[in-house]
């Protein structure tokens, strides 16, 4: 049906004193002796549009007042008393009625409560703002890489190899429950692909293959981890940005990550001013200032060995012990970024035993050219490395992990046919959204969170 986005009513002065038609859902309503008022929102803006109803006009409005009701309203755009604009209604059509048991009433609901109704929580101010920031961030990521001559590639979601080498994959199968197969080999031989398959944990391996032809590529799509981690920053299904760059070393990967992060955050601050003010007021005081500080200051760089020393000498009592060779936990990451450097920090050169097989082995024989970006308030949001491009060293690393080399024959071929230094990183999109909005739980920055024991 013909109508105008509510956002356009707010930003385009040409609509003032004009007759327009808008659609949306009732967020709040109130009824006085001679007038009635409806706050309407169609999802295109965080502010609601006030609809003013003069009862003397004879407009039938009673069925339009319940919260959650969807309406089509025609009327004149006029200047409101608060410096904004509003509509003096001339006609109101109820598109969809809403009963009294509509769960989103005027009181402020907790995020935990709203998780029980993912199909409706998008109509709240919080999720209206989150989804808009998410959209702007996604667009900024594409704009950044496209402006730098990166090729956007779509890597497979169903794969026969495990990128991380950890085996935490969801199995993909067409075989239902049965006892007719006597062995695992027989089971998979009769499956759809005639071999074991799973949902991809990362598009990196295929991304590297594309980079060996296109030079600079990036992926942006879902990844799946069958990891039973019930923490505020883990999901079983999340969105993943993964650039891969040929002719690049670790320093190039670090420079790319910093430049990209600063670019996309700057775009959000410029584009989503209402939303960012909302998050600054309701979720994290000083959020905007913190993000501006990040944009205008260089990120720190700290070697893993030095980070361990800083943690050991901190005097802090950590839940997880700190010693060289341990994987940094969130409490360690946040201490380094928040207390030691008070800004974003790249931690480099991790022990090879705690990192993936594909990372370039350093000359010390103990570490790999890996990098994690740690940010205050969240911890790690980026993990990357220079990739091992020496065939023999890569095979050795895979054999140490008892990996089946036959499953990675294509990947190994890249080291045989014109191998080059190259690197890349993975950015968890939802973790970036958490950092930008100040929202503390990853379940609240995606429409339908998938976690262990929970799916709908």
C-alpha cells in the first residue's frame, strides 16, 4: 500500500504542512477529554511519530488505541511542541487488531524476559536500535572492503573438513535413526554425500583458496560451532567476517584489522546518532566517548609472553590460573585491554599448542604468528594470523594433531602450486555489535540466538 516511511517524515522538511499516509504499530497511546494521542513506529526510526486525534473530528479511533495494533494513518504533518513533527489525523484504518494479552506493555521489560519472545522483541526500542546498528555495521563492512579492492566470496556452509581442527562441528546427514549400519564407515557411505559432512565453523580454508587467485577477498556469512559454552559471548550460530590477503605478513593483518574496525565504528557513530545516544543513556554511560577514543588513538600491540608477565605481576586474583602456555580467558583479556592499556590491544605470537594448525610457525619453534584483538568491555573480537605457507611445515603441524590429510588435499595443494605469504582474520559480527552498543549478552544482538539446549 502507498505510504511514507516514518523516518522520512522526521528528516525531510518538505513534508511539513503536507497530507501524508504512514503505517506502523502502536507503541503507546493515551486518551484525554478532547484529544487522543498515539505513538506510532514502523521500524524505520528509533523515535516514534505522534499521531494527534481531535475527538471533535468524529474519527473512529477507539479500536486503534491498544498497544501492538497496526495502523494506517492519513493526516497533515505539523510542527510539534517538542521541536519535532507530528501528524494531525484525518483518517485511521486498523490493519491488525491486538488483544489485551499483548506482552509488550508500557513497563520496561528485562532483556531476559524479551529473549522468551524473539518474534516480538524487535518492536521494543532496544531491539529497534540494535537491529538498525547491526544493519549499518554490515553495510559499512561491505563498503570498507569493496573500497579496498577486496572480492566478496561466498564460502560453503556444508563442508567435509574442520577448519579449526577441533571437531566441534554440527553433523549434516540425511540418515535418520536406524540400527541397520554396523560400522561408522558404512553409515557415512550411505549418507547423502557418501562421506562425513558438517556445518562450517569458518570459511577461512576456502577463503584462502580464493585469495590465491583474487589476491584480496572477504567472506561475510554464518558459521556454526557445536561448542557447549553457555557464556554471554558464545553462540552456536553466528555471523563471521573473514578477509584473506595474499602477499601479506602478520603486520599487514594487524594494520588491516585496525583500519577496518575504526572505519565501521565511525560509520555507526555518524549514521546512527539517535541509536547511539539511546545506548549511551540506557546501556553504558560514556559509550560514545569510548568509541571516539578508540577511533582517534592507535591500538596497542603486546606479545603474548609479555601479556602473561603483566598478568602474573598484576596482583589480581584471577579465576583461571595464568602461566605461559595457557589460553587467555575473558577475564585475562579484559584486564589487559581495560586495566593495562585502557584501549584496544593486539596480542601476538601465541604458543603453537593452543592455536590452529594453519598458523605460521615462528623461528623460535614455540610460537606461531597469531594475533587476537582485545577490546575493553568484551575481550577478544578478532582472531587472526599469518598462514603457514610452507608445505612441509603445514603437513608436520597437521600430523602432530593426527589430522586426516586426505580431507585437506585441496588446501595443501595451495602450498605446492605457487605458494605465497598470506594472512587474514575472523571477526565475530555479534561480538562487534556488543562492543559498539554496550549490550552485555550476545543473545541480545541477533534475532534468533542459537545456544546449547535452546532453539526455536
